[in-house]
C-alpha cells in the first residue's frame, strides 16, 4: 500500500513543486500525514470523489492551497495547510454507505462537524493557541461554502446523527465552544450559510473547489454527490 509520503511525493512531481517548497509543506503537515487515521484514508473503503482516495484528495488540496497562498500576502500558510489536511477527516466513507438520514444530517452538510471533532481529538497539539484554533476550526467548518453546514448546538444528544458522537465527548470545552460559535454564525434554520471569517479558510475552500472539480470523472461521480450512490464505483470494486 502506498503511504502518505509516497502519495505526497507523486503529487509534488505532478504539480512540479520545488524542493524548497516541498520542505515547507511537509514540515507543516507531517504530524497529520503520518498519523494512522490519515493512512487509513489512503485505501479502500475511503473513496472520496469517484475512484480518488480521500487521502489523495486531501493532499491535492494541500498543494493547491499552498500555491494559492503564495500568491496572497498577509496569510499564515501553515494554518491554511492544516485546514486543508483536516477539512475532510470525516469518520465513515460516504459513497454507497446505504445509510439514510434526514436531509441536513447527510454527509455533505455534517462532515465538516465530524472533521473538527476528529481533528481536535487526534491532533491536540495542533490546537495549542486560541487564535490558531479559531482559524483552523472556522476554516474546516465553512470549507463547503457556498453550500451550508449543519449547525452544531448540542453534545448531550446525538441529534445530528454524527458517526463520531462518542468521540465528541472528548473534545476540549474551549474547542467545542469555537465549533458551536462558528457553525451557528449566519444561521438560517438548521444550517449556517457563510464563508470563513479568515483568509486562510477562504483560500483553502477555493482550493477544494478546484481539486474537487478535477476529481469528478463522469456522470456517476456527479449524481453520487446528490444520491450518495456511485454505481460505477461499486462495479469497479467488484472486478
């Protein structure tokens, strides 16, 4: 199986990233890249868009985020790269899951909340500063903009049908409050509809759109975004 370093090196070559920039990127993301939970997302069953593995999608987001950050001034590149590494660390694969949920509790609207919960527990050392934590969490929460994110209000009941509800009980109180505040900003009904407050999050969100569009490889990939079912992926896995 390819490791995170193998995939990252392949993508460095694809995007023609100079050695000096490779070092900067690797130093910013290595603690997450080498984690067992990230390694899991480089293989079956963690398909993200079509046949693209989640881990590879994330690393492409990292590189495109870095390239966009270099064109912008007054930005913390390291924070932006950490948002990119954490933004899609949801708990279970979403394509062909067979699980039916209420509309705003489906993957597309809830996975940023799961990603914040997972990341804040798995990578506690990355949340060692209150401002840094706010920038990272807000960037993850609103990375899908202009699509909304379901607002997170209660950690006493699993009202959002989170797959990582039990893990949510281990989130530090200060980080939980940031998550609540961020996901309820500009709230309309059950969802928050706004972009990240911070440039780091907005740039990463734009990078994600660029990569996601390039990931789509046919009508099955497009319809899966709505239905959660990808017939071609099922067929390919059976061959």
